C-alpha cells in the first residue's frame, strides 16, 4: 500500500470518520480506522456499539501507487495529520504491520493492527429510501435533540422519536418535563415508520451535516437507520421499546396567549434566573411569569437567602385572554427559545397547572411544551 | 446610600476587584465586596487569605445622591451587572440590609451582609517604593510564572523569586526540573530585597495589568508586597522560607551551541511528542534531540507500543561545537519557547547529562534552563 494525498483533504475526511471511533471498547480493534485503498479511491471505516461510518475519498489529489488495506490506530493517526504542516502526505506500508507517514521533514512510523480482525460492518441494503435534505435533518436535530432525557431512567427518552404517518414526519423529544416537536411534510411518500434514534448518534450526525448540503437517502429497518450521503454513510442503532404517545399530552385550547420579542424574553429570563432558587428534584432554577392587570408581564424569582429579581416585559401585541401566574424551570424556557429561529414567539397557556406551549412566527412546524411546577 | 453610574464603568471595576474574592473561605463576610460610597468616588475592597484589592471608582458618570457603606454578596452582584443590558445602573439602599439595583425594566433586591463585620485590610504604608512599569511586570510574570512548581512538596517553589542585588532585579522560577530567569536593570535605586511572590497572586495581578499601562509603585515588607497603581491597589502575601540559590546551577560554558527558528522548533517538538512515551515520574512526554554528523538536528521519539516519530531541522546558522544527543520533556521545551518573544533561539548545551540553556535573539534579559533525562 502506497499513496499520496493533500493533507487538508485527508484531514477533513478523517474528522468525519473519527465520529465512529469508540471512547472505550472491550474490542481494541475498534480503536482502528480501516483503510481500504483502491486504484482511484480510499474507503475509511470506523464503528462502535452505536454507530458505523464509512467515508469515500476520491479526491483528485489522491495518487495511489499501490493498493491494499490496513487497520491503523485511529486517534494517533488523526492527531498526526492534524499537526503536520505539510501540504502533501505520503503514506507507505513498509512492513506487514508498519506504516510510514512522510510529510516534509517529518516522518512517523505507526504500528498497525491486523486488518483481518476488523469486524464486518453491515450497512443496510434496502430499497425505497425516505429522501430528506441535509438542512432538514439538521433543523430537526437542532429543534429536538436538546429536549431528550440525559439519564437512563427511561432509556427510550434518551432518543428522538421519528414517526411517519398521514404523509407527515413528526420528530419528538421529551424528558417528561418538556417536549419538543417538529413536523414536516415529505415530498416523497413512504411506508409508515416509528423509530427512536439515540441522541448521541444525532449529535455526531449533526456535526457531519455541518459540512454537507445535499439530499440524503434514509434507509430504515427495525434495528438500524442508515443515512446515505454522496460520500459518507452514517448508520446508527435504534433504541428498543415503545415511545410514549405524545400527541395526547399537548393541550389544544389556550385561554391565554401572550406574544413576546424572543430576544427580550430570553435575556429577561437569563437575568431573573441569576437569583432564582433551585427545584429540589431537577436542581433547575425556578422562575415565575405573571400577567398583570395593566397587561405588563412580570418575570420574577424570590430567593429567601440572596434576594429577589424582577423584570417587566411589554407583550409585542395585545394579550388574548385572562390573567395568569405560572412557575417553571428557566433552563427549559431558555433552551426552548434558543431552538426557535423566530423573532417573535407566543406563549400559549392552557391553565396555571397545565403545560404551556411555545410557538414562533417563523417556525410554523415547531412546537415546544413545558410543564409548570407548583410554588407557593 | 444612593448613586447612579454607567454600567460598563461599574462592571470593569468590579472585574478588577473580583480577583480578591475567595473561592472558599471559613469567613463568609469575605464573599462580600465592601462598597464605600463618598460624595465623588466609590472605593471597592475585596480580600482573601492571599491577596487584597482596593479599587477607586471616580468616573465622571458617577452621580452620588447619598453616601454610605455596605458589604454586598460579591459574585451575585457581579453576575447581575454583567447580565443587565442597561447603559445606566441605579443603586439604592432601601433598608439597612437590603439593596435595590435598577436597570431599565430590571429590578434586583440583594440581601446585604453587615459591613461592620468586614475585616480591616492593612495596606502597606511605607516610603521609598521600587518603581516598575506595568509592561515590565507583565513581561516578568509571562517569562517566569509558568515555570513555578504546581504542587506543594516544596511550597517555596510555588512562587516567583524577586531578588534585587547589584542594581539588578532578578526574577526566577523553578520547579527543580527547569528554571526561568529574567533580569532587569532598574532606573531607580533600591534597597536590597529577596522575596517570593505566590504564583496564583501573580496570575491575578497579570490579568489586572492587561487593562493598565502606567508606572507602578511597589512597596515591600518581609510579609507582603503592595503594587500601587493609580486607581488599583493590589497587595499579596509573600511565601515564607529561603529560596534556593539558583545562580550556581546555571552552567557557564557551552561546548555546543545550536540556533533554531523558534516556530519551526516549536512545531517539530509538538509533532514528535504526539507519539512519545511518558516519563514515569513526571508523566511528561520525553523526546530526544540529536545533532547529526551532517549538521542536521533530529528530534525524535520512540514508543514501543505505538510507533516512532522523527523530525529533521536545519539549524539557522552554523553549529558551534561537537555532536550531542540529549533527552528531555517536550512540555518543558514547548513552554520555554512560548515564553520567548524572539524569532530565533539558541540551545546551549553543557553536556549530555547537564542542564541546557535557551536564549533568544530578541530577549537579551531572559534565560531558560531545562534538565535532561536519561534514556537508553
């Protein structure tokens, strides 16, 4: 095996495949990246217990002098390519298990693993993909991923539920205290599906999508989903179990609706939560929102030890409905508001002890719900 | 007490005084900033077991309506002022122990501590200061502070030694594996002194100096040193004990002298240390430098598990003296090189098992020394 390639091209592709390397694994061969060098392209593979990634490198800067395949220590190799300043890299298999990397006046020798030990990765081989644009998938992840549960009490909630029914794709995440739902109508029809993708896998996918803009084929079976991009295949396991039916917990009638400038509301919430006491269960700062008789909204917190904070906000349009006073975690409202692209948001209240719903003027397909807490 | 002031002015002064707040203290009153409001200025004080800081705020934006003094919870107050967007802040003592902070439509109420509980801070009141420019002090800290010991095995080594003798100020730091020494000739004469300033205090002082350019009066007694700036007084305790006599460990004859482009050497060292094995005692990466017969310098490391790395560097001028091969911690060389402003540095070798000395073409008053390690 012997080839040369531009350093930047190699590095960018390594950064994609790196997302498939395990942090810790009982199977040391998985610390390797599998390099398969063909006459005019290279295939890179990394996999762990959650995801498998395959990247095709067919850049014009690649000159293959001798084909071959190896398993090389992934993180060391990436660190080296990241640190070398040379514009071009030469890679030569010197002995069966010894790789030489040359870059200007630098020379590295890396001991290899046995490529025959690298487990076969079964990428899904199915017909009839769902087609989604990379921007759409990125939007869905941004809008939902943060609302998943981060502990394992109810493992199914650590993923995002993707449900296709009635020609609509619903993406839902909830940690049982708040919920985020984005829905899309697809251009292509699909069979009904209802899957839950782990939030960590979506984090990694999202980083790859930051560098990509294309149509993506999505293949689904009961255990796995494969996102097939032009040169990158990203496959992740699915979470097992039944995702709760979240439609029924979203209130449908809202006696009080208040509109806010998003940034104004966000910074008021930030300031008030500086002094707010923490909820015993969640350890989050609890703040109170009150619509006053004079139609001004007061956001406030009271901390018996430190002091009080109070912000006044004038709604951006006439308030619909009656007075309300409701308490909730400032973290949930902060994170929800950040998920909106809108300049203006409405808070839709179903009652003081019922979940309230946030919508945005420029996010027609996005809905966020927060459960209130009781305070005295 | 009642005054108004521009938010940015207040915040910048709070950020200075904040460096005197303790992280943890058995004396809760020290979590307070002492505010003394006079008719045309405010004095802010914070102190902990290491340092005491007093800041004078006499900005033209300050309008005092009523004088007074209070002790307010430091970090909460700073967080609030940092988060408010208003350009002007109004601060009113509402009750004996309740402060109201108003900024646009934000209102905070902070419970106060008893200002009479705040301990008196004795700033040194001496004659005959040493005069140093803020730039000079910043230079000294940058050149020495990183080379202090970070553990407490020999507490005296966790500080920087400032020694004045023969009209020269020597600043020295060593962790007993490497040493950095900067010397200056002072414009004013001074009595002889030999003190050790804790590295943490110098870190905090350095951050304050980033915003200041002026002549500073330095007052020294056996226990404390006071840096008296125009509007900021910064006082720190000194470390007790005798600092080792470091002059005698610096070699004076160098059989081999090699010149390098600093950046080239730095990045070669960085790359080689990617694979280098770690020293058992220090856990630092050990690398080897070898001057070859062909006058090329080789920097290398060998890791029996992972592989080898090798860099070739051509010295920037003719090598003086014979061949050498020497091993040392790459971290020490990396940190030393970063302390130099020079574009070109020389490595001055006294022998393969003797400390070597680094000097720079643009840092005539700076010297750095590194102890080699034995490898086979």
